[in-house]
């Protein structure tokens, strides 16, 4: 079905809903690489003009990727909640934008419609929004999840402690864990990306992290971010797994490139729930996504990368995850060229995920060959925190020595919590106080006044 309009004395025609969405997207290198971006600024404006008048119901009747050949499309359509959609079913995409920015769209109203919004609707409305709009709406949405602590509450900013190491040395990883804990980092998860696919090595790390957590009664969760099938094997061997991790994408073919499908994710969720390790909740899944993953796998079906990213959130939403984060600048400048594109993508991803009801976080990051620097990351981490991001990822010194990319540092979490008066998850904050790492007002005593006897004991045990 073609779409078109007259603008500036020209007739602009878009051959399909896919073409319309791609042309309406803000400029980014990945869509240029795919050959689907708008040919001019005028064409981009025309596409947004047409998109604004498009009824939301169109997205329920025209699949971007055919239902018959894609299980993600089937998931989106088969699980669509018509009752949740009813209050906004009469709206156009532009009308949805106006409603989202209105006072009528408060926290309760946004939560009520979340299951009625499809990823394509979320992606479409984001294309009509300024960065300011994305922040304003995201800030109104609160998604709370729990396992050993409670993440996403008002006035809180959680962090993933990422103590990666090039050869998975348990002692070096433990030392990086100590560094993070002394900065009040790690309430979302203490999560290690293993350097290899070795199941024995990953099992060693799972057991080491759990022993450290148990010995010091740290109210958080640990995760070794190996492939989901490796995690299933580790569970079968009796190791103490808290969370199942997996990277996911927005099409069946892209997920196949990751070596997963919905069935194996369901199996992993069931196996982890059966362990019953959560103390305050039972959200056991952790997903990572990123714009460009489907395109890099040749599995984007001609759909723009931001819409494909939103479709990945349909996969995540089906499993009630504890954590979802976009690794926004990790894939490289072929997909997000510079700081401007990374910042825009991060705000889009956070907005779309939250709108769909997900507990969104971000790895605010860039590769060393991108046209970006730490100033860009300072801007994005601040904007995302204003927008109500559930959690951010921190690594020692901002430099991940195993994955060879730049992220946020433990000190960045201190800055964000300080300037915006935010705290970690309540259970984790109480632990920090009890062991002498921070005071009642959140001040980190270990950094300001020297280490407590507990911290000294912790350091001796880890080293």
C-alpha cells in the first residue's frame, strides 16, 4: 500500500509502510548503509507529515515482516492486547504523540495502554518527537522489577557493575567487583561478560560471584552473560544461577544469528524460575539489544534499524525481564556514526522500551573508531537519567579492557546520583549503610573518610 503527499511543490510517494517509516527516521549511518534512508531532508519531512496522519490501526493490519515467516511478528500480533489498545485506538500517530505529551497521559494511563502499543507504533511515534519529547514522556513511565532487590522505584538510579577481564581471571574480576561496590555500584546486577564460550570457565565465575555475594550478604543478583544455552548447561550442572542473559533482536532470522528462538528462551526462563533464588521477586531474565544488530546479520527485511530495535522489545516483553538494556553505541559507526546519532538512538531506545512496559537501562558507550567521545557520553548519561532510566552500566575507568570499548565509569554513577539526588535500590542502599560504605544521606564514607573495618575485611577476602 503506497502512501504520499505534496510538499514544497513536489509529490512524495512511499511504496510501503516499511519505506514510510524508514524515510521518517532521523538520519543515521545504518539506514544509509542499508539504502533505505530518506533521499533528502524534504523527503524526510514529507514522510513525517504522512506518518503523523496515519491511523494506529494500520499497524495491526499491515505487518512489516510477514506473519507467516517470522515468529517475532507472530508474537507481536498474537499477544496484542485489544482492551489495552481501546483507549487510543482512534488516534493517528500524530495524535498519539499529542496524547503522550498531555497531562492525561500520566503514569497510570501509560501503564494501562502499554500492552496495547505495538513496537511499530512506538517506533513510529518516536520519529515525530524531539529529544525533549522523548525525555518528557519517558520520565512519566515507571517500570518496577525485583529479584533480590527492587529496581525502578522513584528517586532511584541503579547500576550494573561490569568487572570484565580479558582472560576471565577470577581474582582480577573480584578486585573490580570490590572497586564497584566501594562506589555504590552493582545494585542492578554484578554482571560479567565472559571472554570465551567455555562452560567450565563460566561455571567457575558463577560460583565465585555467588560465593562473594553470599559471604557478604549483598542484596543484589549476579550474572555471567554467556549464551543462553551455556547457561542452561550451567544450571543442569547445579551451579547457582540468578539470571539468564541473552542478546535479542527484532526478527526471527536475526535471533537465529544469535543462536536463539522463543522456545529456548522459554526453556531457560522456566529452568531459572525453578531454582527459586529470588528473595523479593521473580524477574529472572536479562536482555541486551542494540540498533543495527538485525542489519549486521542481514536480517532486517528492509526495515529501518530503529524500528527493528523496537521489535526486539516485543521479544523481551514476553518474558517479564528484570533488566533490559540497549548497548547503544557498541556496534560501531557503520550503524550510529557519531555522538549526535548515538545520543538520539539512546533516547529513542529508552523511550520505546519504557512505552512498551519494559525496565529499560542503557550501556552508554562508543567504540574507539566512532566519531564520539566521553563528552558525548556525559550528555547521554545525564539525559537518560533525567528521563528516568532504570539503570546504567559502569566499568572501572570507563574502559572495558575485555570488550575494548568505552562505557561509563563507577565515578559517573556518583556524579549522576549526586546532582539529581538519586539513590541505589533500597535494599542495596541499606546494605551499603550497614557495612559502612555510605552514610544515611548517601555519602560514600569509604571514599571520603577511609575504609571501615568491613571494607578492609572485604578487600582482604577478595584479594
